[in-house]
């Protein structure tokens, strides 16, 4: 009887331990499910962050290309501005040379008008003298 009691007691203890182990196993399975859910959530967040980083990298690359294009356009504009400044300086020099030539031509014109006026005066005097001479010649004859 004592042996049977010990056996019954042993089986009861084993059953209780089995029940406790089952409960512990259920708790561990619940914890495992929670950890797996949290791990899946973290993996989804990591994927989302990876996609955001990829989009950020693509945006940065695109912006770098745009900035490079703007820099080249700006450099070309600056070079064109320098070229135009050089052309303006050349044109100013040409205008000054033309102004000086015009002044020289005006002085030449004034001299020529003076010479022409003197020549006309001499021609008028010669014509008058010739007319007098012809008149005197006619009178003499």
C-alpha cells in the first residue's frame, strides 16, 4: 500500500509537473509569438527605412546632377559676360578712334572749305579781271 501510495504520489507530482511544464510552455510560446511579432514589425520598419534611404540617395544624386548643371551654366554665363565685356571695351576703342577720325575729317573739311572759298574768290576776281580786260579790249578796238 505504501508503495502504491508513493507511486500515486509520484504520478500526481509528475502530473503536476507536467501541468506546470505545459503552462510554462504555453507562456513561452506566447512570449515567442510576441517576440516574433516584434521582430516582424522591426523587419518591416527596417525595410521602410531602407526604402527611404534609397529614395534619399536617389534624390541626393539627382540634386547633385542639377547643381553640377547649374554650376556649368553659371560658369558659361560668367565666361560669356567676360567675353561681352571685352567686346564692349573693343567697341569703345573703335568708337573713340572713329570720333578722332571724324574730328580730323571735320578739320580737313574746314581747310578744304577755306581753300575752296579762296579759290572761288580768286576765280571771281579772275573772271572780273577777264571781263574788265575784255571790256577794255573792246573799248580799245
